[in-house]
């Protein structure tokens, strides 16, 4: 193989690795987020379920856990409107 072909292959692999990391990091899935809790008037760390309802647009569909509430979520998740 010529050095030019090897360089082109490595640049291509690097490009796809960066694209894959970006999708994994900022794409749909469960993400830790920080949000203002309107009920307890404090900052909370939540595990948000991000979905892609429309092309190229992420929105938080649900909250799975909250640092202010231990165990299951018993609130009505008003913080969803602040994400």
C-alpha cells in the first residue's frame, strides 16, 4: 500500500470514529442532566430519556430518576418543561 492510501484510510476511520462518538454522546438515550426543580425550588440532577420524535431534533420524553427524590419518582415531573 502506498502512504497516500494508508493516510486516506486512517483519516476515514478517524472521521467515522468522531461521528460515532458524537451520536453516542449527544444522540438519543439516557443522559444525566441538571434542571431546576419548580416544586422543591432547588437544582436537581436527573436521568433524562432523550428521544428523537422528528428528524434532527431531540426532546426529553421522560425522567427516570432524580437526585432530590430517593427511590421511585412520585412527583408529576413538572421539571420536564424546564429541560
